[in-house]
C-alpha cells in the first residue's frame, strides 16, 4: 500500500463559522469538565477511592471530547504500521477487547512535531479503551493556563520545568503513585522535550557536535533523565514501552510540521494533515538496560538514530512501512458516547443561564 507524503494537506475554505463554533464548543466542554472536577472535591475528603474514580471518569469524558474535536474539526485518517501485535488492537474486531485488558499499562514515547501531537495519542488510548488512564508529561508553563491548567493538574498530568534539580522530586512522587496503581495507564512523554522546529533543531545539532553525538536531521536528540526515571520506577508494574514515530502527510524535506499545522491554520483555514502516520515498536521494559544511566543513554540514542532513519524514509517514500498497515478514520465508535458528557452539558447550561441573569441585572 503506497501513500504519497507529497499529497497536500487537507484544506477547506477560509474561516468557516461552523468550525469556530466547534472549537468554542470544545473549549466550553473543557471548562465544564474542570468545573465538574471541582465539584468532586468533597469526595476526596469523604472517600478518596471514589474521588479518583470520579476523576478518571472526567478524563474519559475529555477523551471523548478530543475524539469529537478530531472527527469534526480535523477529520484525518490514521495510517498505522509496525508491531503486528499492537496493530491487532486497532482492527475493528469485537473479540480483541478481552486481550487488550491484559496489556493495559504501558509507557509511550515519540518524536514531537506539533502542539496537537497529544490529541492523536489520546485517540490511541481511546481505541485501547484506556482513555480514562492517560497521563501526560508537560512543560510547566501549561499549568498556568486559567481553569484548564487546574483541570490538567487534577488529571494527574506531570508538569516539568526542565530543571532536573527542581523536577526530580516532583516526578518521583508522581511515578511512585502510578507504580502503586492497579488500573489502566498510558504514560505519554516526549524525550525530545519540545517540538521539532527551526529554533530547536540548530540547538540540538550544536549540542550533538559539542558532545560528539550523532547529527539527526529529522528529530531532536532525546533527553535522558526523565525517561530513565520513569522506566526505573514503573518497570515492575508496567511491561511494555511503546516507541512511536509520527509523520504528517503534507510535510516535505526541510519543512517543519509545526509551521504548517498551527492552531491558526487549523481553525481559520482548516489546514490539517489528511493522513497521520504512526509506526509502532513494542519494547519489553525488562530488556532495556536500566542498571546504568550511561548505558541507557547509548541505548536511547541508538533508538533515536533509528527513528531519524524512519523519518528519512517517510519523507522519501511517503510511508514508514508497506507491510502490516492498518488505516482507520478518527471517529467515535458510537455517536451515543456523546451522552457520557450529559452532566458537562448541564453545567455549561447552568453557567450560561447564570451569566445571562447576571448581565441582565447589571
């Protein structure tokens, strides 16, 4: 199956008010979910187990909202390749659900190209039916986003400042909590630490030359300590590391996906990737050299060299692999799943009514 990378990104007419309404609706749902989380605080005081189940439910609701956003605003196809066992989870077959539950805890790493990378990973969690168990490692500045930042913190997302002396203790506390859980988990982190861009690539190249490391043209050199600590802490409770390489159709050599698929271009021009390619590699965590950080560093650099080769192949051939490919359209399994957001809609309605009467009295 041959898919050309040089086909243009999906693009519709300039500024569609319907699209703005969809995006505004998504923001309202996110705010509604955050308010719902706030209303659950008494549960934490009364019975913490119930509170954490409640928060997982709001996380599942957020996952559904993300899929709706992708389906209506950025209707892309997912082109999946790589490990056949992983791909079997994405086949539209009813008899794989039980098997999926056996391997419902894993760490996922990938190359970081655009700000909406995480949306496609949440789709992976949704297909695996663990969208209530996703945890994301984020930069600390996102924690300061009004309302939504508090919601992400409540989800248990991990905010790091890129200062290891400050981050280590915080990360250890989060990982200790995750290691003691006996529930589904997808821990997402980007070892590169930031998007691949015209600003970050030269810095990565300069650092590589200074340290005598390989020069990578299509990915950034990965950071070591965060992933190393995650694997050390979670190795007893989590069996696999999923290594994902992501490529966006519509991006060619010497272009940067983050400059093409921006929030502005998506909302105003509906310019988004028609096909999103993800290549999976499943790695047994017990086979990763975790006894020594320097040996682990060499292992991770080799992994990223292979990732760089995959991206080179992607830019030249338009695909990661022409074997064992699965193509799926991003959409809800059933439109009925929207009903899971019923209490969020009630909150949004009450907020709108309250604002209306408040303004009426002024």
